[in-house]
C-alpha cells in the first residue's frame, strides 16, 4: 500500500489567495483526519470524517477553512482567503477506527507558507 | 476531558545512553495511549500503543513503554540510544466520548555522538 498521499508537499502563496490541500487515504480506512502543526500550538485536530461524512469540525479555526470528502478515496482542505497565520504543516491521517484503539496513519504533510 | 503532558520539550542524550521520555495523562475513562515519532520533514508514525492488554508495551526500534495507572504515566524508554533515534516524539491519549486522539506538545530528542 502506498500509504496516505498528500499533495502538494509544499505550497507558497500570497495572502488572500485560495489554497487547496489534497489527501488520499489508505484504501479501506473509514476515518480521515485533518491536522495542523505549528510551533506555537503543536498538533491540532481540525476535522475528521467517517464514511465521507464530517463528524467533528470543532477544530476548524474559522469560516475561511472548509473540508470535503466527496468519496472514500479523496478529501480536500480549502482555505479561502488565506492569511499569513495559516502558515503551518497540514497533515492528513486515516484509520479503521476513530482513534480509540487503532493506529492513525499519517501522510507526509503539506508545508504551507502564506506570504 | 482527556489530556497528556509531556515533561521536557527537549531531551539530549549521548549515543548508547538510556532514553527516557516522560508522559502523564489525564482521563476520566480507561485510556488508550500511544507514542508516535516524527522524523524531520515527515509525518507521524506509530511507535507503540497501549490498549488495555499488557501494561508493558514493546514497540518498533527497541522502544518500550509501561502503563502505570497509579502514576497516570506512560513513559517511553529505550536502553541504548542510536543516532537514528533523533526525532520528535509525541504521546497521545484517546478513549473518551469524543473519539479523538489528543496529542501532547512533543519532546524533541537529540542524540549526541
């Protein structure tokens, strides 16, 4: 298995632009998670899906952030408009379990820089 | 609410020395506990996990951790550090009604030659 795939690996954009991050989970995993990692706040869960349905989006920082999962093999995290404080590494992870017992498998991350 | 506290954001050891990374948890329900490792410019990968079976858990790369309910701890150890162990280590807890994995702030391990 190729593992969790994220694209792009690096993104540099200017403030105000729309940013779309993409994730392909491991086949057969019912749960998909989006995390953000910064020096100041560490690793934060933004949102997670179960069977393509958003279950908990309480970690999404504000309305500029949105996430979708149109099918079992694809999810997007969109920031519109982007701001410099959105600069971070964004990770996607997938699992067969919401996190109680089973391992979450992480992608390599997208390193976002908003100028 | 569940939480984990990792004592020491930076730990430095000599190659061949004992590695001890500390993690204390808070949970109102029996917890599941995890240690993840993050190498530079990579995602997190699981080192080991405790899911209410044996209290001493062995993981990859020679690491192990012991669940101590009386101390609410889940410290990570390795008898002899290797240069390749240099990375950031995250403790995490789950098991509550929220179904979320709650991560600690991480400990950056440096291994000196």
